């Protein structure tokens, strides 16, 4: 539905990017310490999830990358950018695949995305610190990724429905 | 299509992840402190010190790029109590005492890891 009308498409892009920005800001305010410095909860994944269901693959990828670059430049330094990039790209790949090729609902898709997001961040921490000891945090990261994934999946699924209806309205 | 929020498959997936994560976490927390263990200190991937957990003490770690972290060993636990890093994640981290636990300071590239000592390394020692 998104590809036919350019104006509607542009509006959706803008809306999703703005949303991503707000979520990243909210996330930067949460003083969550998961043990591995720099690791984020991944709430901003909500926007990527919505983009995957509302836009085509290319559009969703654009939103995912713009989100990472924008938030990386605004709310963090080089390290957090690397973290977001690894986590964001891995979770995008997983969610893109599952949202199109599996029969999972949005909750299942985003759950896998959440865990992949944390696994990607852990890989970066391993590379940067040249140590394998960060694997100790894997259980915590699986659980937090699952929790964030479920929250994102529920909210994202509802948001997708609303947006779909809203955009169907004002452009016939 | 693709509008479904939550189905049976999602529930199974959720249960599997919770089970794996929960079991692994319980396993980690159930282990006792590493008796006779050491706190290994590494900077930028290189081991710079190994402090026995049995001896109370303090050490100022010279991190990467001139940063400093103050490591305190007390009551068999290792804790970073002060640091020059901007984020302070390492200072907020709880003290560590179990094999494999670590405190990481990314800006200073400092990693403090607990390694099991003589007692922990040998099986069957009563
Ligand atoms: Zn630190």
C-alpha cells in the first residue's frame, strides 16, 4: 500500500523517523545497567518493526539505518554508534526475514529481533574489549531482549493497525 | 496478512526464550563465590594484574588513554569504586565474586574478571 502514493510514503517516512528519534531519547533517559556498558534496551526497534509492516523492504531498511545514524550522532559517541549499528542491523535482518517468511505474529517477530539486537551488541563488546568474558551477560541479555521484544511487538502491532487505518483514510 | 499480534507460535517462542534465559541466569546465580579466586585486571586486552580475592586491598588501574579506575577487594568481592570514565557504568556495577563475572569499563578499556582459584579449579576437593 505504501509504494503507490509518493506523498503518503514521504509522510510515513517522516512520521516513523520522528518516532524513532523520540524513542531513542526516551531510551537514553532510562538509567538501565545491563552490565555491558553501552547496551540499550532496543525500544526504538518499535519503529523498525512498524516500518517492516508498513513499507517495502527498502523503505524499512532506510528507516532502520536513518534511525541508527541519527540517534548515534545525537545521543551517543562512537561506541554507542557501533553498538547500535551491530544490534540494529542484526535485528533488522532477523525481523525482515521472519516478518515475511514465517507465520509468527508481531510479538514473535519482535521478540527474535530483540534478542538479536542484544546479541549484536554483545559481539561488538567482545571485539572492542578483546575478551570473551562478556558472554557471561548472555542470559541477562536474552531475558531483557525478550521482555523488550514482547513490549515492542504488542505496541508495534497496535501502532501498525492504527497507522494503516489512518493513512487509508486521508488518501482514499 | 501479517496483521496477527500474538498467536500460539509466538507463545511457544516466548516460553522457550524465557526458559533458556531464566535457567542460564539461575545457574549463574546459584554458584558460590570463587573461593581462592583471583580478580584478573586487563587493559586493552592485556592482562596487567591478578589480585587474590582473599586479600583485602586497593589498586588504581591505569586505563587506556590515561583513564583511571579504582579497584577495591574486600570480603572476597571485587568492586570498582571510582573511575574517571564519563559514563560511570563500571562504578555502578555491583561487586563481583563468582567465576566468570566481570566488570567492564568501555571508555578505559578495562576488564576485571573473576577467575576460580585452586579450590574452584579442582574437582572433588572436599
Ligand atoms: Zn567506567
